[in-house]
C-alpha cells in the first residue's frame, strides 16, 4: 500500500478531501501521518477524528524544524508528500530529498497569482481586481521556489459578476477538493 504524508496548517478541508478519497476507494493509499506547523489546527483535529497520526511542529528555528520533520518523514516513509495549505516554507533539504514526490495545491491558475504573498483571500482579491473571467486551482510539484514547480493539473472556475473574494474562494476550494484527490490518484498509479 502506498503511503501519503500530508502537510497542512489550516482548516484542512483539502486534507479531508484526501481522507474521503481513501475512504470511498478513489485513492488506493494510506495516510501515514499529518504534519502541522500550528497547534490544534483544523487539520490536526481531522487527523485525530480519523485516528491518523499527527505531528505538530511549531519550532521557529529552521534547523530544529528540519531535524524534527526529517526524522518523522524517515519513519513514515512517504511515497508522496502533499502540501495542502501548509504555510511554512518546506526546507530545501526536504524538497531535494523527496524531489518529484512533493506536490502542492494552490488556489489560482499558476503561474498567475502565485509566489510570496499570494495566499488565502489575497489570491482571489487579485483575480477580481484584474478583471479575469476565469480562475481556478493548480496542483504542481514543489521545488525551491514558491509556487513555481512543474504544473501537474489544473481545474478552471468561472469568475461570476459581482463575486466577492469570499464567494470566489469558496467555489475554487470546492474545485480543489475534486482536483487534489484526482492528481494523487494519477501520481500513485504512475508510481506502481
Ligand atoms: C487552499 O486554498 C489551498 O489551495 C491553499 O491553502 C488552502 C488550504 O485550505 N494552499 P484548507 O485548509 O485545505 O481548507
């Protein structure tokens, strides 16, 4: 059975979409564990509810963070690492060690509205300000640069007249919940 490790700091709704994908048979894998950089995040609570091991690493010191996370990953032996709303930059050492095996989900059609500072509602505010009629979400491989690794798959979402950033964010998030399990499924099959 292929093993996933999820990194998430926030509400964890994408993490939940992965849990659901496994429970309904769309994804043939198990989740070895969750890494969160916050205490009692929504994601940690979901892990607890589903008896998934989780590690909360709140250490600010980059070396400590690297050591703790590296050790945990060595134990969990992931085939694929999924960043699902993880706000801290993953250390380059880990990105290089698991090169081609770390993916991230981002709430825009990259390369648009990506990079430092583009997270949360800011992404959707920028889309609305631009006048773009289409936005969406992207799953991409992670490299050393924020949101700049190779794109694996995208899903488009229409921007509606009079959308607020919150309304647009909610529709994009729904699309994310479809896209992320589909990409995980595809990549795990390629690993076979
Ligand atoms: C999502 O919009 C994702 O694209 C971004 O962070 C958000 C996480 O949301 N990277 P959730 O915690 O999965 O609900």
